[in-house]
């Protein structure tokens, strides 16, 4: 009956430092020879000998929330893109998404800003953040900027 039992293929992990009979015991116990890491654990924030201050000691000077995070800039829409939109009462984020000028996920996550790349001839109402030069070009074409945030 014992021959019908399934074979076990998984090996138990070696218990390091539990004597010679454990398979990983004795003198250096898998830590190599000599050196700091063979003798004790090295602290997580340890950076070795540094003449200048370490990263850890410089942290308090990077004041402000999110100093180490990268900032995502808004999606750029040029005036020539607004020229492509068919007659709309008001150009906003939904209009840009509907006309496939910007992706919905990117527009919601990062926001949208109109820059003065290209030219515009249509009279449009723009309800988006606009750069100063883009605002000037839109107003010269007879359009209106409803939301003039930069």
C-alpha cells in the first residue's frame, strides 16, 4: 500500500546556521567570508562612508508635501486643433473628448490647456484654461474666453 502514495517533490528550505547536519551550517553559513555583511545585518538606511551629507540627513530640507513626486503637466491643445472642431456653442473638455482631440482618461487625470500654436479664424467660446497669447489670438478672431485660468 505504501507504493500507492504520491511522491513528494517539494524540498524543505535549509535552516541556515543550525549545525553541520542541516546542510547549511558550520563556519560561514552561506554568508561568504569576512566583511560587514558576514558579521551582522546592515541597517536599511546605511549608505557607507560619506563625506557629504547622506540622502537621509538631507530629507528635512526638502520641505513641502509631495516634493519627491513628479508633477504631470496638462494636455496641450493648440489653436489649430480648435479650428478643426465643427460649429459648437462652447468648447470645453467634453467637446474635445467628443471630437477625439484628447483622450478622456488623460483629460480627466491631467487637465487640458489651450496654447497659441497655430492660428484660429473661427469665432469660438472657450471654457478652458488658456495661455495669455492664445487668449489674445482668440479675441482677435472675435471669440470669447470664458475661463481664463493659466
